[in-house]
């Protein structure tokens, strides 16, 4: 059955759903802080957006791991409808033709809930951007320059475009991986803004420790990219034993798995991807994980000794241990859904925590004095 990949007819209805998804928590947050100053209200809105974006990352992982990414094969709606209810007949036909295929009633609902949440996050960021600019024109002493929420708005639009391409390009691994990385990047942007609004003062730390923080932040980005590549190529079970892979400390490797521009399950020549390529994807991620884990634990342990950074240090250590065990359970327990979703959430939380620590720390005493002298709204 041929389906138009893009069908914008339900776009207005989806916008309405997004307004509803965002409007309820937005109204509650604004009501809770109605007597606070403008900066406090903007901080609350930023934190709310951050929380819902993190939840969206978890729902996105659940969508991918339940093979629901093509539950609705068109974009932005489902067979040209705003909900799977309106597409009931088309979904039933597709499910009857392929009962275990990509389109079922359950998968369609999972995919559309993900899209509803994404639309809601977009609405919240639009509101955050507009309100920040309005307050900036009134008071230039605002802790966060309105360029940051504007960048977040551009970023989330790009994220939405990659979400559309994820569907229309049939889960093309590079597109799906970039979609996840953009989501993690949006979390980092929102964390930086939330820290600034919180009014915390910069913590002066040794230059070497600051550079170590930057290095582990960059290493974590690389590891998340490798993890996304494992997930989007469905290579988790290519190594079903631990700590070896297929009973070997160094399994047969094949660089075809790291050819970026290719369809799911195929090499760049259009031939089926050999199993050794999937094992290579998995094992490189696993080897890199040992390096990243060691650096995370080392940096987290040193951060414990820095006044003002104890909380992010404790979070970093706890999340590192959690990430190790969820990654291990994915291998030895045959990729359980709960653990796999938690592994993605753990990676996102680690990036948020490192961004939190980086945003709080500095190597310059002058920067600390400047922060201490700023008025808090």
C-alpha cells in the first residue's frame, strides 16, 4: 500500500495537541511561581522544559526499541490523520498484511505519543524564547541572554526535521543517530540555561581538573555517538557474552559497519551487512566504554573534593555505575526493554550532569568575582 511520506493535512490538529500537552504543565508552573520575579518564572519554565525534554528522550528510546519508529509511515500524522483512531482502517490493513511488521495499532500509538510530546516540547521552547526576549527588553541584567533560548528554538526545529527524516528515510541509521545526538544536545543547552537562572556562583577549580572535565565531556559525546550507532544498527546482540565477544577477546572485525551513508541492514554497496560488521560496531562501543567509565569515575572522585561541586560529583559517580550495569544487562539478559531504555536515559543524564559541572566551574577568580557581583533577580 503506497503512502505519501509527507502529508501536512493534520498539521494544525497536531499543533493543537502540542499546545494542550505544553499548556497544562506551563499553566501549572506559571501558577506556582506567579508571585516570583520574572527571572524566577523563566528559570521554572526552563527547568520544566528540561524535564519534559528528558522524558521525550526516554519515550524516543522506547519508540526505537519497540520497533515503533515506522508505526505511522508518514509524517507528521498517521496516514494523514492526527491520531491512530482516524487511521484505524489503514493500520488494520497494514497489520493484516504483516502481523509482525512495522505498522500495528500499538506501534502507531507509541509513535504518535512520541510526536505529541515532541510538539509539546517545541511549544514550550517557543514560549521560553518569546518570554525571555520580552523580559530582556525590559531588563538587560537578565541572567540568560535571549540568544540562548533562540538557539534552543533553532535547535529543536532542526531536531524536528531529523525526526521527519527518520520516518521518511525508513530508519536510516545515520539519520536516527543524529536525531538522538541532537536530543542530547538540546538537553545540554537547557541545562546551561537552568544553571544560569539558578543564580549559582562559579566554583574555581584547578586548571587540570577543568581540562579533565572538558575532555570527559567530549569523550562522552563520542561514546554516545557510538552507542547510538549500536542501537540504530541493532547490533546490541552481536556480542551476547561478557567480557569477551563470541568467546574471543578480539572478534573478527569488519569496517563496513562504520560506513555512515547506507541503509539499515545493508552495506554501502547495497548488500546485506555481514555479522562481523555488527560485531565490530558493538565491540568498539564496548572497548570505548571501559575508557570512558574509568575517566568518569576518576573525574567524579576528584570533583568530590571541590566545594560547590559535591552534588554533581555524586550524581556523576552514581550514574556511571548505573550506566555500567544497564549496559552489562543489555548483553547478558538479551537486551531487556527496561534496561535498554534506562541505558539511553543514563547516557542523557550523564551528559546533563557533566554540563552542569562545567557550567558551574571556572579556572578564573575574576570570573567568580564577576558572578558574585551580579544582581540576582
